[in-house]
């Protein structure tokens, strides 16, 4: 039956396997209230030509074109806007210029008392670390809009290295200086030299850097970052309802990334806690060139607030431009605050000359106060300072860069707070 076909009065006649007739069908369209034949389906025509338009009249399509039989999917790679990257990179470069300006000041005024007492060589490490952190932001913004997929992961790896090492250099040097002050003023025999020279502090900073290098080297060797793409939820194009826009989020991740990042963050967190402890313990050492505890406390506070605010951005903000902008601003702000807190007070007091004397308030209930039981310690009248006993400390020979000894002598005379 399906092989039977002949020409009838109404046209060609064919049958299906079930005996139903297959004949030409007229396709009509309602145009201005009138049904008009616009196309014909004729199964007797050659394969592929069964359906054809008469074009008398032509078909009127809504929207001026035939509808599609499926949505057109367009993948859109989410990249960092070049203008935004250029602006953030400019800010990072200005930060590097600021750090270099502090370095020049530190070198030119290294013989000034206010700078010399603050260990200018360690200040150089703080500037170097800050410069590395600023530079890391430039590498953070180099995505596939500017480099290849392989280079993109390499740039993120460089970002992690520079950020980790820069943090260790800056805060390691800052806290090591405070640790020396803490050791001087909490030594059981404070009149004896502590023997803590700059090379010992360099060793502490180098140890922090070595720990970073070991962890990051293992990470890169065992589970390096690899390029990945993840499709986001599709959305209808505002310009064409037949087009679905699929955002594609790019990233460079590794399977064990959370573990390595966790170890690095824990180490940095412990470093901040230790720095906060030292700042608290030395808060009563009031010699302006010797003690940075006030500024360290403010720096730690800034970094902690920025960290708790900025870390969630990495996980919950999907837009690459917002993500890059927020992380970069957080890094720029905390780094600039730290450098300014360390160097601006010294710049403002660069020409001031202080007697080599530091007034120290010891709370006798704290570990700092309990250790002071030597005969050469004399407690000044309590009404000289606040509510706590005060020990006037004569600080001599604290040229901490190249002097072999740091001698702290307690005098019988009470001193005013400098």
C-alpha cells in the first residue's frame, strides 16, 4: 500500500503503511482577517522539496523573521574589564612609588635619632615586603583578557607567592623589632646587654620566608593551579529573545587548594596574633623612636578587619570585576595603612631630638612587672604617672643596626613621659 501512488483529480495520491492517504496540504495564514494560502506541502515532490512557499502573498512573520526551532546559546567568558584593570594597576604603581619614597627617606635619614632607633635596615625589609604586595595586585588582574589560559594560571601563582612573601617580610620585620624591645624590657637582668643584633632579627624574618617558600613549592610541585571553566545560569538576551546568554566563569584552582591556603592563612594569622601580643606587652614603652606598638596595634587591627571582610569576597562574589576590585582595594588599603603608620610618624618627627631615656609603665600584675626584682630597679613615686608604679629606664647604646649590645639601665631619678 505504501508503494502505491497515482495522480488523482485533486492531485497526487499516496498512502501510508496504515492506509491513510498522503496528499498535498495547503498552508494558510490569517492576514488582516483573511485566510491566505502561503505555502504547500506536497509529499509527491522530491525529498527535501516537499514544503515550499507560494510567495503569493508572502508569509508575514512576527518580528520580521522566521522563529527559531531552539534557543541559540552564546557563551560569554567573564573577564576583568581592561579599564578597571588599568586603574587598579595605576593605584598599585602609585603604592610602589610611595614605598620607594619611604625607602629613600629611610636611607637619607638613617643617622637621625628617630630613624636610627627604629632599626632602619629592618624598615627596608618592611618597604620591600610592601612593594611585593603592591606588585602582586598587578599579577592578580592578568586574566585571559590579556594573557593566554596557561599564562593566566602562572600569573595567579605569582600573585600568591608575592602576597605571601611580601606579608612575611613586612610584618615579620615589624614584629621582630617589637620582639627585641619586648626582650629588652622584660629581661630579668635588664642592666645586662641582650645581645640581640639585627642579624638575629633578619634570621627570624628569613625563617618566615623559608616557611612560605617550602609550603608554596610543595603546592606548585604536587598540585599546581589548572585552568577551569564553569557555566553560570543562562539568561535571555535583552536584544534577542531567541538567544540565551551563558556566563562562563574562569578560574585557576587545584584539588588541594583549600588545604594549602588553609596552612598559609593559619601561619599568617598566628603571626598577627603574636604581633598583637608584643604590641600589648610593650605598650608602656613610650620612647617614640624605639617602640612602634601603637602603630602595630593599628596595623593588626586594619589587617584583621580587611581579612574578615575580604576573604568572603573570594567565595561569594561571582562577578570578576567586583571580585578583583574589592580584593585589590582591600590589599591596597591595608598595605598603605601599614606603611604610613610605620613611616609617617618618623617623617613628622625626623628633626626632633630626644634624650636617650624611655619611660616605661609596668603593671606589677603583668609578666612584664613581675620580672623586675633586681636591686638596681627603682620605682618612681606612683603619683608621677597615672595609677600604676613607673620605672624610669635609661636607654643607652641602642643603635640597633650595628652595635653589639643593647644596654638598659634603671636610674634612681624618676622621669617624665617623653
